[in-house]
C-alpha cells in the first residue's frame, strides 16, 4: 500500500491536466487555424447610373405598349408617338368616382385604358378602343380578358354600394355586362386573370387570393399577415409591396395571379413611400415614389435611385421597355430612360 500511494498521488495531479487537455482539444475545431483563408468582404456596389430625361408636351396620360412604343392621351385623342396610329375615344357620361388613370397593353394585342375612371377596351391591335359603361377608382389591374371570350372587370362606381365583379361575352366590351358577385367594400386594389381569379388588397392591405380554378381563397402565406400598399401586374408577373422601417421594402411576387408566390426582402437607398412597383422581367424591376425612380437589376433584391424629378413630383408614371429593350418611365411631362443618347 505504501508503494501505491505515490502513484495515486501522481494520477490525482495529472487527471485535471488531462481533462483540461481533452476539453481544449474538443473545442479546437470551432476555431480555425490562424493561417486559414478568410471569406472575402463583399464588394461595394457601384453607384447607380443616372437615367436621362426627355421633356415632352404635357398630356393627360402616357404609357409604353408591349412593342416598346409610347402612346399619349390628350382629351379624347389617343395617339402613338410615331404618328402611325391616331384615334378619338368615344364620349360617355362622366364616372361618379373620377380620378383613375391607366393604360395597359397585353402581349395578345388587347389593351385597357382608364381615362378619368372610365374603362375603354381594345380587343386586338387592329381594333379601335371601345368605350364601356364601367367605372372604377381601384388600383392594380382590375380588368382582364376572359378565357371563354369577352372581359372581366371590377367596377367600383359608387362607394356606398361597394365594388362588384362584372363580366361580358361581347368581344368589344361595349355592352352585355352582367354582375356575378359583390365584393368587400374595403377592397383597395385588385388584379384579375383570364379565369377571373383575383389577387387583391383588402381590409387595409391584406393580400388575399381568390383562385377560381382551384376553388380556393385565403390570404397569401408569404404575406405573413402584413399590410401591403401596392399591387401591380405586368407581363413578368404580379407583385405586392410594402415599405419597412428604414430603407427596406418587402415584396411578394408570383409569375401569375394564382402563384406560386415568393417573398423578397429588398434594400433601397431612400425611404420615400413607394407608390408603384413593376417587374419588367425576371431581373429588372422599377419602383416609383412621388418624386423618384428606383431601379433593380437583381430580381428586386436591391434598388438604387436613378432619377429624381426636378419638379418634385412624378405625375401618372408608367414603367415599361422601349423598342431597344431599355427600361423607361413615362409621365405627363416626360420620358425617362435608362439608356442615354451618345454625347
């Protein structure tokens, strides 16, 4: 026993050291060696290239069609700026709720014009715009061709009654409208597709989908119960957006009204309220504020200011692509383009 005591004492002294050594060896893989390569710091993005402005005579509305031509509306005269097409709109009684202005050209040749709340329709590239009895002040794109023929439209003529979904089988859309349902009075923006499925902002901005094909309805999951302020449709898909504290923007987008939806947390270099957001294609996006144009070339993940209106206001802006493929925004007074003429 006398022989064992020194050995036991030595083991007792070495045991804490061995434990400390094992613990240190167990933790060492979490700490990279000093000569391990480090991840490179993200490179700063170059400053945004300013867009160029072309001042134009003041008009009621301007827009870019699907072929890249600019159209101008003055009074009841609608003309393409190259002079190849000019026509007069048919007269109709003023709408009870005025103030909505929009012009949308679809790839199939159809077109939709809201002139001070009154809806005009063009069934093909060769057809004239027919005036309809429909009126609205809703935002988004509350109109569409129907897959069975004719048109669908969300009318919001009298605030006391509320909006309703109306349809017609008439090819021109000038007559034969019938109502199918009444809608929630809190509806603030809507987008329809050819099956009259509807994506809308209701009850302060909740993003709600009514899918007529799948016979389903409910709030879009990617919206996470948040309140959105803009809703748009373009050939590249549909998108809703909301501003977040600081220079950030949340986007919920899909290739069509019925999805699939994806959520994007975007960054921007200003914090002015977003008035409109449009996807020009999968990569390029344009956002509009009261006095500035923001552009994105990475699918809506980051936006940089490319133009500020010297007058402090962009009136009735419309985003699209010109014939040379460049992005552009029309206003009542100007055409602003990303591709500037050579000096």
